[in-house]
């Protein structure tokens, strides 16, 4: 293996390493486990082997790209956070960007060095190493810049915004490829080269401007979602207040009427009508006490009232449930914990109503190493996260998509906590940890 072949192999390995790294940094691991890191390494090795074999056999790089795309999408689906469609689009954009950078680099070097493009793409040419170094440096700078911008902007594109970015990048690639073909097949003057480079740079500049507009639009959409989030939280607080007031009113009414109930019972006892006393008391228990049945009791009266209402809904819809609360929730606001549990229970009930075979909801709240751990599971018949990773509501009010979970995530962030959603043994599991400050 000569120096040129070693250079090509090194460039391929660096390119694939950067691609896998940016992929992971952009979406993040579902769990930072040794197994996921192993799969990341396996992905890097697989796409590198595919690229190496395609080059060694003299095939076009398309074969290696297709294999790499498939491997990266599989890796992203099983190991990384986020929507599967977003991962597919991201992978496509990554390879298109590499192609754009390569073509633009060839054009710039052809002008600066005053050599034909055929000289630059000759793997045994003296300029080839310069081309490889520049393309990888530009790819690193571009990828790092995108990551910095996206992290700073709390970047989260919708499917339409993703598709817009894909269309822009692909159209840029097509136009740059046409320019590349012209420069490759036709001997052009130095002035023409300058004009071509200027046109190419302007094309990239237009892409950057459009990308900025997409980000601005995305930010505007997020601001609108925040307003809806505030409205949703106010609505949740109003519901909780009403439920507490209703519960208190029932208790006050019962206390007020209890005197009359007891006086009636005493009168029957004085008359030695014991069978009537028993019948009267049983009737009282059935008609009055049941109306304020308490399923669970917590340190938070607000949470207790809210949970009992949700569990009553479960019973009416024939949804089996289990609730275990051992945390005293001392350092968690009543409003915050109720918003979390209210939204999670609403989602679980909505999903359970679609389960035909023994729907079941399991809620556990317990202390765990300085955190309040909230785990809610609901039975599912088919995978949910594949087609609906953001757990959008399926109700008719499409404008409220994701508002409930946005409220939950906002509170989790407030308590420096963690939020995970996954599927396990035909259950959808939401696992939340709040710092017990």
C-alpha cells in the first residue's frame, strides 16, 4: 500500500468518524451504556469497510453510501433519541453536504492552483492529499458550526422544516454538480473559473440565508408553543383548584349532614328498631360515602384529589390500575407535581381506552438517591414511539399537539431532573426524576 492509498483510507476513516460523531452529538444516546457505545463503534467500522471495499473494487461510491445510510439509520433507530424520520433525513443531508463540500473544494483549488479538476481528482496526483485535507477540515468546521447553532437555539425542526432543508441541500448539490461537469469536461478560462467560484459561493450563501430563515421560523413556532404552554398550565391549575374545591365541598356537606344522620340512627336505637338501624346505615354508606370514595391519599391534598378523579375515570372506563406512592413529595410544589401527574394520567387513560385486552395503568412515585422518581406505565397493543415519538395527542384539537408534555418537560428542567420515554414488554413507560432539593 503506497502513500496515496494510505491517504485515501485515512481520509475515509476520518470522514466516517466525524459523521458518526456528529450524528450522536445531534440526537444524543437514549442511554449512555457500554452497549450503545459498542454499536456506535460497530457502525463506524461497518460504513468504513463498505466504503473501502467499494473503492478497492473500483465501484462508484454510491454503493458505500447506500450501505452507510442503511447502517446509520438502523443504529439511530435503536440507540439514539428522536424521530426516525428526522434521523433518515439527517443521514441523507450529511452525505449530500459531504458531496457539496468536495465539489466546492475542487472548484476553489482548481482556481487557486490554476490546474484542471482532473489533476485534483487523480488519486496518484501530488495535489490529491491537499484536496483530502481541505475537504475533511471543511466538513469538521461545517458540522461543528451546525452543532453549536442548534444547541444554542434549542434546535428542533418539524418534518416540513427538515424536508425544506433537504430540498435546499439537494438542489445545491445538483447545481454544483452541473458546474463541476462543465469544469471537468471543458477547458475554461481563468475569468470563467472566478465567475464559477463566485456563483458557487453565492449559492452556498443563499443556502445559509434560507437555513437562518428556517431557524427563525422554528424559533417563532416555539414562542407560539410557549404561549400555549402557559395557557395549558393555567387550565391545569384551574382544573386542580376546582377538583380540590369540589372535594372540600363534599366533605363539608357530609360533616353538616352527619349530625342529622346520627340523630336519626339514635332515634331508631331508642325505639329499639335495630333492623331499621342496620338497613339505614348500610343505605347511608352506599349512597353517601361512595360519592367521595378515596382511592389514594398523599401528603398533597391537591394531588390526592386529582389522582382520585383520574382513578375514578379509569374505573368508569374499565381500566385496571395500580398506584404506589411512598415519597412524601416535601420539596416538590403541589402545582408542579399535579401538572406532571395530570398530564401523564391523561395520556395513559387516552391510550388505554384503545387497548381491547385488559388495559392497565401502573403509577409509582418514590424517593431514589436524592430524586423523586415518577414511573407511569400503560399497556399498549402496538408500538407507539415508532410513528409518534413525541407522543402527540390524537384528539381533534391538533393545535394542542404536545402541549401537555411540554409542560411536563419544563417542570422536569426546573427541578434539574431527567425525562425518558421508552417501550418495555408491551408497555409504554414514562420515567421522570426530579431533584429533591
